[in-house]
């Protein structure tokens, strides 16, 4: 049985951020029992609660048979393959893959919180998410996300 999940993709370090996000989306599609069913446009945004260059962001909708923690481990393995380091909270990154939603699962453990705890506050997640799943507009609960600087750049393709 598969579940619909949404993954936030982001990067702000590297020579070709668009290629990084495209490669990450291909790696998501290659996960066992997983299919990418939608991929948002790429969006450029300023870092939130962090410094460094602008981010390139997107959201992918997947149908997957992987369980939540299995999926989280797979996402972290893809990040590591792209050179992701975690020297401090909100450090610039070569690739960031966030498990935003896993069907309608609500979970709060030391390792994984679902839905993603800051999902409703950040334009760099909400704009691409609502582009591919407008029915999730009720998740835009934070104040001020509409004023965050973000620019739609164009489609990512697999």
C-alpha cells in the first residue's frame, strides 16, 4: 500500500542549484516502491532564520510504500550523497530534503515530526506546495509568509 507524501527540496550551495534539485527528484523517483506524481516549479527565496546565498526550492509529491522513518533515512542518504553537512542549525546546504507531509499522519517523536513543524510559516515551502496541491491551502497557518521574498523561476523536469 502506498501513501501520498510531500517532500520539500532546497539548496543554496553549489554551482548549479537547478541541476541539484533535478538530480534529487530523480533520486526520489528511484526509491523502492516510490513514484514522483508531481514536481513544482523552482522558486528562489531568501534564507529564513539563516544567512548565506538565496535558496532554490521545490516540492515533490510522491506515492511511496516506504514507512515514514524509512523515507526519512532515504532522504538523509540522498542529502549525504550531495555533500550535505550539518555544522550548525540552518547552515547553508548543498541539498535539503524535508519530509513535509506523510498522508494524514500526525507524529511527534525526537526524530520526526509530521506535519513538518514550520510548514505553515514559510513561503519557500507553501508556494511550491500549493502550486501542486492547492487543496492543502488550509496548512498556510503562519503569519507573514506572504511577505517573504520568493520568486517563481520555472519548471523543473525529470
